[in-house]
């Protein structure tokens, strides 16, 4: 760190080496669902810890379909669903499928989805579990991960998206570890899927130590990741 070791510099060193998976903020998810979900069905193929579900539930959207291979999360989702049922009367529906997204049969939802919205793992930077169904376990390189997991999933679920519907993906690159996803997605979706990039929304992350703002080093800075918004014509 080229300096004195203290609480801030130690935290900075750890954060530069590790990327701890977190939940997409429900308030941000709610805004995206309200803006692009058309009050209908949201499909989330990397459901994670449930931030997108909570956001969709708080939005105008009426239906949520979640997909995730991490079966260890079943009890947590069960408790969350049960608490909502007891305390918040509603007319909404949701369902969870505990399976790798790239292996899914999406035919039950063909033509029914208004918004595909998710934050997929960034290859092996986000490791939610050690189960063999995790994409970072199945694919050993960024290229095989893109082709076998992300692009394959997007191709398979495209028929689910209604005409005029949207695909919203929160992704990030990491040059240090050779993770480049954004440019590949921006190229793949229009050329291979016929989806038009209509908007890029900055998703603000928690502050990080040791950042520079206007050339001056500060204790905590702020960073953003893009949410890429595509639309089906």
C-alpha cells in the first residue's frame, strides 16, 4: 500500500483482492421494474439473495419468475415469501426455479415476460457457493463462461420477451483479472438477438477506501456499474 498500515489501508488492500457478492439494492430494482416492467412479468435468471424480487414486489409489476442454481438459498426465500404473505396482502404472484439458467426450458414463459432483469455473476469474481451447478464451477475461462452461461441463457430466453419488452443487465468489467463483459454484451445483443441498446443507467455502489476524487485522495470514494437496457423490437 506504500504507506502506514491502518484500518483504512488494510480494508483497501482486502477490497482490491476480493469481490464480495452482495444483494442488488431493492430500491434500485424497484425503480428499474417500474420504468421498464410495464406492470407485468419480471424474469430474473440470477436471483441471488432476493434484491430483485423485493424490488419487483414493491413495484407496479404483478409477477416475478426467479431462477438460481444455489439451492442453499431455498430456506431463506421460503421465509421471505412467508413473511410477505403474512404481513402484506397483495394480488401478486411469484415462483422460484432452482436450476442453472443455461439449462432451463423457457417455453412455459414464451411471450409472457415484460422485463428480463438480473445481475449475473461476473464469471469467477462473485462466488455465491461451491455447488457444482454454479457457473464459475462449470466454466473455467471467461470465454467459456460467456458462451456457455451468459450468451446461451440470453438466446434461450429471448422468445419469452414480449415485443417492446426490455432486457436489463447489471454487469461490470475487471481489468485486473481480465474480466471484460460489457463490450461483448453490447455487441452480442444487437447482432445475435436483435435487441436494441436504448439506455445505460449508472448503478452507484457502496464507497471504497483510498479513492481519488479530482486528483485528491479521500477516505471513501464512490463507484458505479452500468445497467444496460435493451429493447426487443
